[in-house]
């Protein structure tokens, strides 16, 4: 099977920084797009940052200029560097990947989420 697993998160002070990681596992031939979304109670999931196979990045307006997405293709892993954190960034952050497995099947998979709390 294929899956994505998040790591990182926790409590960060306003203005601080932290990094989230997401690793895709299983037999993976291609990752079409991979990145992060976030959600707070009562709200829809919001785009944070994604990167396509070709390297095109997209950032949500609320995080642009503060967050940076990178990837390690050899490890099927993406990293979200989060800087200048604000209390409004408090959310559960979910990793998402659209990928092709070893059988040529396309998967649209979500991680379980990791909490980021920005508070003094």
C-alpha cells in the first residue's frame, strides 16, 4: 500500500519557526503533486503549499512569504519550513499526495495530520 506520514509540529511561540515533514511510503513510481493543507475546527481545509512533479509551487495567500516548501525526491519527502508564525497559523496540518504506485494506479492520499499550535 501507499501512504503519507507527517512528522513535526507542536507548540511554537509567535514569531517562531518550525518544520514539518511528510514522507510517502510504498512502491511509488511518480508523485504528481505533494504538499500541505491545514484545518481548524469549523473550517474547510485550506491550501498551505504544494509542489508538482515539475517543481511548480503554490502557496496559500495567508502563508506566502513566510512558509517554504521543499522536497527530497530520493526520499519521497516534502518539508514545510514555517517562519514568522502567527497564532492564526494554529491548525492541524495535513499532508497530501497524488501519486502513481508500482501497478500504475493513481492514488489521492491524505495523512492523519499533525497539530501546530502557535501561542505564547
